[in-house]
């Protein structure tokens, strides 16, 4: 990418400064002292990250609105979407747990996608969006609190547990959630600091 | 501590000269993005200890109180974390029991133990097995959020199993404590600054300025 060959990079984990230079036989540069990752050779371009984020936005909308699973027992049937599950937890008197689930599975992933779209569209045409520095910091927090992959495994686990009790089947939301997990992983691999290299 | 007097911005990665040093009154900002930059996060150890201690205390009710209450036509059952894992094991789904055990028991215990060890060793054993401690920190940073798994499972089961008197599931008080443990261990992990592992304690005689006494690691040979 547009990283200056001779630039300096300070290890995030131990603070040791390095002259940025990727070993020719490796794809990942590691700190010589604490072995934390300093940078990667194969970076996604702004356009690729934008495309992945748009796909993630579509997957997110399906994952949130479509039922994650359905359960039928003696004629009655129940389906559950994520907002419903959070609402039920709230009504059961577990408000704090409901808020925590809403932040980690619903709001943080939404911020993860929305802020990236807001930043990536202007960057892809060579402009710097207003409040860019704030957005990068907010994206860092959104990435920390977003736990889509854990939630996906949580849905699978509940499904297996319910299978013994009644007739449980996965819904379209679960498949969207699986896609979202993979998309988030590839978007996160691109990192956040690289966004600054595209700002003039 | 950066031996060469250089600091990296945590938000944008820009490298700046270390102007503030160890003076807590001087706050240095990144010239490119405006983020606060420092050698190590302020009050890192105090915050880590506070969160680890609170998490360890709350871990007791999280294990003793039921996390989930199931009611059916015949009976009402309360399930604790370990009880739920035991039931899964007895049902023959030992793989699931293992996953839940790792997420709900092993990961929180590991996080509390490792963070306690890391925070303790910064002061008491600064030079002991630094690379291994740095790796331990990266490990708990990576696996940390998986302990949310059981919280999600109970929330989802409570939302799906709603057949009135026939069968229903509701969250128990233990779940609240467990969720608090998860959040507190996450906050503790983020409060701990791994750069503390590599900091030498100031020598008793020349304690004023750490830059007077640079680490050998700053020599050019160590630069990648």
C-alpha cells in the first residue's frame, strides 16, 4: 500500500520502535521483542473493504430481522429474532443482561458497519470525511464490543440444546449471522490504522 | 517505555517524539489525529486491580446462584453454570459440555488469574519471563469475549421456549452476576497496558528520568 518504505512503526504491545520493513519471505511483520503483529503484507484496498462492508450491511439487516430459529411443541410454534430475544430478557426483569446483549450483538455491530460506510465512501473518492479522527476511535470501540461470532455460536448452541426438547430448526437469520461473522473477520483483518494512510 | 524516545499513536499509528516523558502533568496529543499518546496508560494497574478484584468477588454468586430456571408441566428446575455443564455431559453431548465449560468456566478463571499475575508481576517481578507474559496477555485478549456465550444461550432459550405452563425458560439471578464478571474481565483486560511488562523499574539512585538510562533494546541492532 502507500506506506512509506522507510517509515517508523512502534509496537502497540510493548512500545519498541521499528523501522518498517517486511521480511521478503513472510506476510506478517512481528515485533522483534514481544512478537506482536506490527503489520501485514497483503492489505485490502479501500474499495475492497467498502465492498465487504456493504455486504456486511446486507447480512446484518437479514440477521436482525429474520428469525434465528423456530421451535414447535404440541401445535404451538415460536420463532425468535434477536430484537425479540432482547425484549423478552428485558420483560423477564433482566434489564442489565438485555442491555449487554443489545450492545454486543445489535448496537456495536451496527456502529461497526455504519461508521465504516460513513468513512469509506469519502475515502474511496479521495476525500476526508468530517470528524474522521473521532470515527476511527469510535470504530475501535465498536470493534471491541461487537461479539457477532460469539453470538452466532450461542445461537447454534441453543439450537442443539432445544433439539432434545422439541422440534427446533434454524431460521434464515442464523445463516445471515454466519455470513456476517466471516465478513467481520475479513474487515477486521484490514485493521483501522490503514485508513489514515489514505488521508492526504 | 520507548527506549528511543518514540511513541506510537494507539489510534492512527503515527510515531511522535516522547515529549511528556513520565511527567503525569504533561499530556501529549497525536499531531495527526489528536488522540492522547503516552508511554503507558495512566492508572493502568489500579484500574486492572479494581476490575479483577470485583470480577473475582462476583464470580462466586455467578457460580452458586442459578443462571437459568426451567419450568415444565411437572417440575421447576434451577440450573447453575456447572450444573448445566454436568447435565450436558450426562446427556451424552460431551462436545457441547466441553465448549460451554471452556467458555463459562475456563475462560473467566483464566482471565482473572492471568490478569492478577500480570498486574502483580509488573511491580514484583518486572524482569521475569517477559515474552511469556506478553503472550499470555495476547491470549486472554483474543479469547476474552467468548465467555459471553452462556449469556447469549440463556437469553435465546428464554425467548424461544415460551409455551406457558407446558414449558418455559427464564434467566436466573446468577446470570446477572456472570454477565457482570464477563464485562469486568473485559474492562480489566483493556485497562492493563502490556507495555508495562517491558518497563524497567526506575533505578533507586537515578529515578528522575528514565531516558538517562535507556534500555539496551533501543540499540539499532534490535530494530526490525
